[in-house]
C-alpha cells in the first residue's frame, strides 16, 4: 500500500518493522563481503588465474551495475503493481543474486585458466545484476518507511547490526568451513552454496515482511532517465556525500581483499589471521553502531561521520604496525578500523535520505529511486575498484598465481600486500574528509535534539 503524503515526522517505528526492513542486510552484506574476502584469492590461488585478470572479474560486473542501477531506480519509481513499486524488483533480485553467488564458487572442470575466468565473470555478472535489482529499491524504501531523520538513524543502526552479523559469519563462520573441508576448491563450492542460501532466506524475509507497510511518497517524476540523472548529479550535497562514502568503500575494499593474502604470506597466524582480524573489526563495528546511534542524538551526523573517519585512519595505520610488533597492537588496530567502518555505514546511509528530503522539498518531485540508483552504483564501483586495483598492483608487483600449491612470493609482492592492507586504506579514508566537510552538506545536517 502506498500513501501519497508529504515527508514529515512520524510515529516511532515498531521493532518488528525495523527488523523486517533490516533483515535483508544479513544476505546483501554476505554478498558484498564474501567476494571481497575470498574471490580474488580463490581465483589466483585455486583456479590459477593471473591476478590482473582476476581483478577485472571484480570490476566488470560492477561497471555493468553502475550503468543499470539508475534505470532500475527509475523503473521502480514508476512501477504500479499489487505488490507495490519496489517489491517485484526485490523479489527477482533475491532469486538471481542467491543463485549467481552459489555458481561463482562452483566452477566446472574447465581446461584453461582463461575458460575458468570467463565462467566466474559471467556468474558474477548474474549475481551482481540480482544485487542491483534488490538493493536499489531496497535503499529507496528507507526514505519512504519514515520521514523522521532520527528514526532513520535508528533504522539504519539496526540494519547495520544485521550487516555486522553477516560480517561475523563471513569472518569466522565461512573460514572455519573452509578449514574443516581442507581449504580446497570444492570447499569454496560448499561456501558458495551456503552463502547463496543465506542470501535468499534473508532477502525473502524482508520482501515478505515489508510488502504491506504504508509508505510515504511524493509525486513521481515523469521526465526521462537522462534528465533525472542530470538533476541527481546536479545536487552538490549528494555528490559530496557519495564521494566521501565511495572513497571509504575503496579503503575498506582494499583492506578486506588483502586479508587472505596477509594471512598466507605475511602473518605468523596463517589461516587464522583473516578470522581474527576481520572478526575483531566486525565485532567492534557492531558495538560502535549502537553507540553511534546514541551519539547522533547529541551531535550532527556529519560531525559523527568525520570523527569516525579519523578513528578509522588511525586504525588502519595501527594495523600495519601490529603486523611487525604484537598481537595486542594488531587487535587495537582492528577495533579502531571497525569503529571507523561503522561510522561510514551508519551516517552514510542515514544522511542519504536527508539529502533526498531536501531535494524533494524544493522540487516537489519523488526521485528517490534515481538517487538511490546512483548511490548504490557508486558504492559498488568503490568496492570493485578497491579490489581491482589491489589485484592489478599485485600483478605489477610480480605476484605468482597457483592452483593450490605453496609458492614463494617475491619481496615486491609482499610489500604490495602490506601497503594495500593498511597504508593505502588510511590515505583513502583521510581523503574522504575533504568532501565530507563540503559547505553543501551543512544544509542536510539533522538538528541535534535532547536525549
């Protein structure tokens, strides 16, 4: 059911509403994180694919999504079905994503690395197309479920809690499955089916649980896609917020892509490194998400975003130091990096509908789908570029691919892993502060209210 009404303060959302909306992130988070953690490593160290070629597998599907996301947003803005305008896209996306991610890690017996590269790339395109069909209308729902800015922050915080749970499963659960099954290519196949099942269940819970929610909606814009894109990209506050968030996605992607490599080639923890570092980072981010929601009641969101970013910069640098000093320093770095990550997630996604609100107020048009289409596409490009650049740098540094056997890597490749793990992410996080302090974002800062 859709209600056409101005966006305004609403009654606090019931817990079941927040849970129904946020539950999908248990699946979408798994889809975003598992390829970041495992796919490049799976291709270079189990399928014998060169790092440079493998890096393009992470980028090409995201470029496809970047082109299709705005169109999906436009179509979902204008759709009229008995399931509403967002949910048919979300249902189709859930099916395509879950099947695609399962097939990515279940590679048939192909004779050459080139053939294996083509197969994995095509299956990843299928999965990312499903993610686009789900995530664009899903993100648009955030601005339609409630018009209260602080309620949105709480809604996003709970959603990020589910994201944290998905990260914990990715960091601890799936590595344990891989270890128990011997870490072979077949073990990755089992993980692929498990991730696919988790994605499907979580996303269907949200599709069915939010289908009958009353939504806030303005007048739909009937202009062309190109005209809407020009309007969206002309909103300076949106561009600055997207740029800050995109740089942070680049940083997180480079860091997470390197974890399996650091564990295998640099850390004495070996196969336990990924679970320890990413697990601590994720646990810290989950706890911090709750705290950020409380802090945002007293401080402007942008201030909280910037504070968390600075903490993340320190965290990545301390993490690098921890590799050569002690476990305690490494854990402290992971905690600080997790706090920084949580700030980007909570305040990036809670500021987005605030920016859209400002646009709706002065234009009178509902372009939520167009805005979220560009936003989600930009998020994917940030994640993909971080992983792709990591793969390219590894290739340029002389990294030697394999099909599971132990290989001694040159010093240049080991140095590249170190930089991509912590120093480059710290620099990217620091750079994100520049657009975050843009004057245009001041107009969308929520006014602090007493607790």
